[in-house]
């Protein structure tokens, strides 16, 4: 099975992605992750203003198969949370790189992006 891995993002080995532009990063989980989880039924995310650490806890995603911790690919301050996931968590399954995004952060240190996997490196990991 082939999974979507957009080139314009960076990835954690634990299957979270970040799309960074102008000091802001949008974060979600990968197509591979949502497929492994199965139907997502609940997403617990931090609140606006919360501080995240790179590789630190980001929240929890619950599916019909499992409950999985989420990890932050970057350090920063949460500036926006996808509130649609509260009522329609299946957006994570339907469009993990689009409407299923989870939150946005103001990046503390853009050089942290260099520590993450490229699309090619992530693709190798999931094959």
C-alpha cells in the first residue's frame, strides 16, 4: 500500500508532520499513522497559549483500535487549534494533511526543523 507523503513537510519517526512557513508550524499526523490507527473517534489537544517542547507530549488520539500519544515535532507556543476535530475527529482519517490538521504553533527555533525527517527519509521508514 502506498501512502501520501507531501514533500513540503518534515516528519517525526512517531508519524507526526509539521509544515512550517514564516515562523509558524502547522502540525498533524501522517496518512500512514491514520491508516494504522483506524477510525479516529477522539483527539485531545493542548490549548492556545500552551508551550510545546520538541519530541514532548502533544496530546492523544483515540481510535477504535488504540489510544496513541502524540509528540510535537517542534518547540513553540500553540497559536491555533483545529476545533473542528472536537465534533468531527474523522477529519484526521479523511484528510490528514488538509482539514485533519491539529494545531499551529509559533516556532521557538526554526533550526529544530533540521532534526526532522525529510519526505524521502520518512517514506523509507514506512516502507
